[in-house]
């Protein structure tokens, strides 16, 4: 059973098998931007400066800096000493000898970080569009069952429904570590026996739906977010980074 708890910033514990999700509002970090900038590696600063829009740059800086700050608490390192490597599909992980699982997503005014000591993890957040997307966009990523159910909704309902499916699929494939190299049309998301959202089936090679669990995250009315991890899922704890 997946138990959710919302906790304050200082509630973090070491040595406990949990799935921790940290929520950060980018706008609330404006006064700490200089502090965040100092946490970045030289390559990250260079990447930040390459953004044409200030909002994209600020979101990237907050995402990378808070990730480093949260990791350094667990690893007892300075934020600038946290080192990353990537797998063959581009998913970042901690350089050896550290084995903590983590994943990050940022969009709009939100940054999300997910950490687990025991399970592969993926997280995704997206803004909900105000305009309906073309049918071709749905067809590219939805399983036939999902597409039928989506088209049965009113045009006004489709944006939220599609974004919910999208973040579930994104979180799931990010947990796999293969990203969009895994076909989204072969993955079907829907209510499971317990009524909660889950992976109904995955026809991609090696896909076993029962080995994964999903949970929707509260990010306000204008966004949708989901976290995925390999089963059995540890207790889910939600933190707000102030």
C-alpha cells in the first residue's frame, strides 16, 4: 500500500526506505538565486547562460541547484562535489560509489525531485494546455484504449485528461531509464483494481505492468504531475522546499 505524507523541509531522514518527492516553486526561489548559482558546476552555468528566455534559465538554475543541495544532505558532500554520469539513454545518475536513485522534472513554475534508496524512480510535471491539441498529437502517444476514452470527452476536458496520461507515461519511462526510446503508444495507463492510476499494460520489450506503481502529485490546478517507481513501492513522502 502506498501511503502519502506531506512533511516540512526539516523532516528528511537517512537510512529509511522511502520514496521522497520534493516540490519547489521557482518564483519562491528568486531571492536565493545567487546562492543557487554558486552551487552549479561550470558546465551547468554555461548551459544556464545558453537559454534565451529568463524564465527557462531561472527554472534550470533552481532545478539543478536544489537537486545538488538535497543530494548533498544525504551524501554529506558539498553541493559542488556531487558528480553525475548518464546511462546510454541520457538518464543521469550519481557517480559511483553512490547508489541513491533520483529523477527530476521541471515545467512552468514547478520543479520536482524524486529520491529512493530502494527503487528505480521517475517523475514528470507538465502545464495543462488551455487549448485542445490536434488529434494527431494524441494519436502519436496514446494506446488505442486511451485514445477512445479521450475522444469520448468534451473538447474542454481533453487537455487535462491528455496531460494526466502524458505525465504518467513520462514518469514511467523515466523510471525505466529509457526515456522516449520506449514507445508511449505501447503503454496503457488507467485505473487499476484499487481504483488508483497505474500501468495497465506495456507491450514494449521487457514491459511488466505489475512491477511498477504510479502516484499522482498535487501541483495545483494548472499542472499535472506523477511519480513512478518499481514495486513494491516504499512509503511516499512529500516535501515542500522553502
